[in-house]
């Protein structure tokens, strides 16, 4: 899956939060901590984002545990990592060029 | 306590439910315009209304996800769901970024567009029946359906307006 447009802030932080297996509520908490309460993901936003990431193949279900009481966990895939790195390169380029403003 | 109300605008409905909760009445169930309230502490809960998106997995998966995020699914009415979260557990907004808000209102707009087409066809059918049979009851049905179609159309415009506002925000 090719991504031409930049990642949204929500997608960027969700991908970051599933570098290790993580569940929905855990993702909300982690994004809150990482951004010092600046980004608080609404459950509707997160649910839609997780489904779109799953269908893109950027994340996958971590445990195929059939025990329904256990919270569903998600984990980033190789193509998810690739998309994330690509975005980091794009952001890095922006930052590298930003100093020209001060010249 | 039971109250009867008909809402087309889910944002207005949400505001009303939160206002009722502020007065100490928490909605417990909904059926065809009838809302059943039970006593609660003022502002005990924060309510949100969602429209299920069929491309986002099953209803069971949706419910499981919401419960795991600390949100209670109060009632499902066809594709609409009433959700709530105790106010003590922090703020509760279902959609928190422009991308997902645009998708949410797009989903609502599609829902009402389908409803409008169905309603408009019924309306046309009633009109033809009225003209042919000259029956007053059929005429009244036509007027009622015409009114409903108008209300739905207004809602579609409202969704479109919101989507355009959010798109401007993104630019």
C-alpha cells in the first residue's frame, strides 16, 4: 500500500504505540502520555483508525487468542514500520530545512 | 420517566441527553422516539451518539472495543448507538480529529441520503394515489411524508455544511 499523503497525527501516534503489542485503551493512554495530554484520542477516532490500519496491513492482531475476555492487542507490521519511517524522513526534511527561515 | 421526542440531528439529540443528565436524568433506553430516563447524580455521565459504519467490522467487535475503552453501550437503535462514560473518568468525545469527524459526518450524510430517496419515493407514490383516488387520508399521508422528506433534506445539508467547515479547517 503506497501512502502519498502525510500521516495524520493520530495515525502517527497509533503506529508508534503499537511498536509493542498494545490494546485500544493502552493506545489512548500511551498517546496521552507521549504528548503530555495534548492528543487525547476519542474512542470513535481510534476505532476507525485501527480498522483502516488493519485493512492497509500496517498493523495486525497480535494474539489469536479465542478467549473473548482478553483484550484485543495490535502490533505494527513490516509495511507499517516502512510507512512510519517514510513519514519520519519527510518530517526530518522539514526540520532540516526550517533553519533557512532564520538566515 | 419517559419522554417522547423526534430528533433528526444527532448533535442536538446529544446536547439534549447531556442536558437531561445535568438535571439528574440519565437515559437508559430508547425505542421509536421514547426515551426512558432514570435518576442519576447531576452530570454523572457524558453521552455521545454514533452511527455504525459497516466497513468498520461487526457490531460485536464495536461493542467490545468500546467496553474495553471504558465506554458503555446504552442502546442500539438500528444503525444508531447511544454511548456513555462516567464524567469522573475524564472527558468523552468520540471523534477528536478533523479526519475522523469528516468521515463520521460523511457516514451520517450517506445514511440520510438513502433515507431521503426511500422517503421521496413513498411520497411520490402517495401523491399519485391521492390524485387518482381523491382520498383525503392519502393526501394527509402525502403531506406528512413531504414534511419528513424536508426534515431529512435539511439534515443532509447540515452534514454537508459541517464537512465543508472541517475541510476548511484542514487547509
